[in-house]
C-alpha cells in the first residue's frame, strides 16, 4: 500500500473502550495527520496531532461547526449498552445521535468517509425481535443512504484491548487472559481493538469491497489477527 494518502480524522466515543483503542492507533499511525475528538468529557490524552472539543450537547453541533471543517474521515465509536433501556431512549442515543452528527459532518465535509462501529448480529432487516439490533440496523441502513464518499459499518465481536488502555468494559478485566484460548475456539467472533482500528484506517485510506464488515473482514483489512 502506498503512503501518499493522509487522513484528518474525527473520532467520537474516545472515553469508551472502543473509541480509546481507535484513538490510540490513530495517534501512532503515520498516515493520520490530525485527530479531532468530540465528546462530553475529556479523554485524558495529549498528543501534538490531537485536538479535543468537549461539548455537553452532542445533538447540536451548530456552535462548533467552524471547527469541524477540513476532515476526510469520521470514526464514530460512541455507543451505549441497551441493557435496562426502553426503545425510545436507546433509539435517541444510538440512531438519532449518530445520524445527527453524520448529517452535520456531511454538510461541512462532503468528501468524507464515515465509519460506524455497530456490532455483531446487527439486524439489517430492522424487523427482528432484538431491539438493539433493529435500531443499529436502521442506523447502518440510513447512514448508507447518505452521500458520503463512502460509508463502512463495522460489526466486531469480542475485541481484545490494546495495551495501555484505561477505559475497559468491566467484564473484560476478568476474561482478557482467556483471549489466546478463545480466539482459537471462536476465530470468527474474536479480534483485537488494534485490528479494528487498523481496519478502519485502511478502509478510509484505500476503500473496501464491502460496506458491512464482520470480524473476518476486519481481520483481513487489518492484515493481522
């Protein structure tokens, strides 16, 4: 792969496990020139190519639109668990938030690649019994209808954390030691956060022939396990 292409990336969800892992990889990658993190609280990292905007209301980005111009990729990693949530609330914090951010970025950067971290078993039909899967399926589908340069939906399964991460989902702290065994038993459900982040960067730089990427696609595009 050539090195003549560069990315200026917007990242959401950097205070969560997935977003933090993606941010760490972007900061290390030579073809990522700059990173803008947008979130409700500081992510706690500093780097010469990192800029951060802390904003309580992510549903309305109009006051900061001037600071969102000049980016050619968005890695949308923000997300919450649906456990204990009613569908209207989950819909707002998943579908509405994601598509609102996407519409704003598209208006300001029409040549942008938008990449959404969805989840394994997301329901593209939008008609299944699982509430979260339907909502994420609608989110994927409607993002795909937006006229970005490209839209990629990533559906990772278990993601092994990157060394040095601070924000881990609680149960990960108890199962990470099992990863070498589990990836041998369930290779199509297991990858690393580093692989996800690398695959996202490579998709933005070079494209991919699928717009919904399962674990096997993530590993292939990343070029490593």
